[in-house]
């Protein structure tokens, strides 16, 4: 598994429900918030 924030962002942007409800900027902000909220459980490589 790759530790790639861009891959996470792309996957979430491809979700039809998320894309219908959020702008690309809002999705990026949401991913930032999700990563920050779960930092204790994620690898350091993913958070860099």
C-alpha cells in the first residue's frame, strides 16, 4: 500500500456522492481535517 495523500484525495474526489455535495476545495479541506483528526492512527509517511 502506498502512503500517498494525493491518492486519498483523488479517490474521495471520484466518489459520486461526495462530488455532488462538495467542491474540490471542500474535499481537500475535508481530507486535511480527516488526516489531522486521525494522525495518532496513521503512519508518519502518510502525514508527511
